C-alpha cells in the first residue's frame, strides 16, 4: 500500500511540474488563444481581401470564426518538447526574439519573429514562415500579425497570410489574405 501511495504522489508531482514548466520559447500559442477569446467576445468589424490564383474578393464582416481565422498563428507555436534543441535563437535588440530552424532540421515552422512593445513587453508584431513538403504536395505560408498597444493592453489591428500551395502534377497556386480589424 505504501508503494502504491508513493507512486501516486510521485506521478502527481511530475504532472504538476509539466504544467508549471516554463516555455522554452515565446508563447505565441498562448498569446493568440488569448486574442481569439477577446475577439470572439468583442466582435470587431474586419475588412478582408483575398487573392487565390487569379481570383480576388473582398469581405467586411463582424461574423468571423477567429479560431479558424488565426489558426496558422497558433500553428506557429514552437514550444513543443521535441523542438527544444531545433531552433537557433537570436535577439537583434532587447524587444525582438528571432527563432530560426537549425540547418538540417525539417520542421513546419522555419522562422518565427516576435517584436515586443516597450515597456509593456506585449507583442506588437509576429511573423513566421511555415513550410510543408512531401512527394505529392508542397506549400509555403508567410504569416504576419500586428497589434496596437494602448494602456497596457493590446488589440490585433491587422494580419496577413501569403504563399503558395502546389500539388505535384499542377502549377503552384499563390494566395494572399489580408485583414484589417476595426474596433
């Protein structure tokens, strides 16, 4: 019985340690998920321009599925245990973090840059390059998100996703989506 209790106590301690473990890199996922919650409740007007191949469209709406809209920014999260040794970290200045995948490493997020507001330390710009490739498919997505900081809080003011998708037997299909958020 003592052994069982010891094992349970030890495993609970490990679980708490995993939950409380500090992030190795900037927590992009946590930041974006917080913004999604805010945007879902505030429902700001969004002006969106979309270009896919030769087709162009525009949309203005308050009815945006923010989880879907900002999904690629959540996917830019590099805080996974398997990625800890996979990125080179540079700090061009005290308010900028740059993460670049190490040579010979093949991960979806090739580059991530976060620029923070001084003095709040809140992100004002997030940029990333996401790539995927296999025998049948190749894609590249450049993403960028800008925030305005006022009175210690931030709001997303614009975002952009551009790149291409290519199937093996077809030409690359370029796309670009830009969104401006109006509060």
